[in-house]
């Protein structure tokens, strides 16, 4: 999703709740970095199963991105 579309689609209240449930600490980020902006990793990996062999799953616990602007 584009950054503009992300800013139109997400609000911090919902994103912060989602991160809290996932036990992810947010230090800084623009709303255009919300988890819902990104493609579904399971779908993407399934489409490339002939190219890759997953060996581990990493779950973020800390997010530090550049703030908006």
C-alpha cells in the first residue's frame, strides 16, 4: 500500500492496540509503517515456495522507524 493510502487508512489508536496485543514496543514510526500496510508474509512465502526454504520465524518485539516527515 502506498504511504498516502496508509495515512488515509490507519489511525494510531488501532495500531497501538494491535502492537500492544502482539507485545511489540513502538519507539517511533509514522502511521505509514503500520503492520497492516505490508503484504501478508505467509501468502508471499507460499507463492515463492519453489524459490525459498524457510529456516526460522522472527517476531518483532521492538520497532524504531523514522518519525513522520
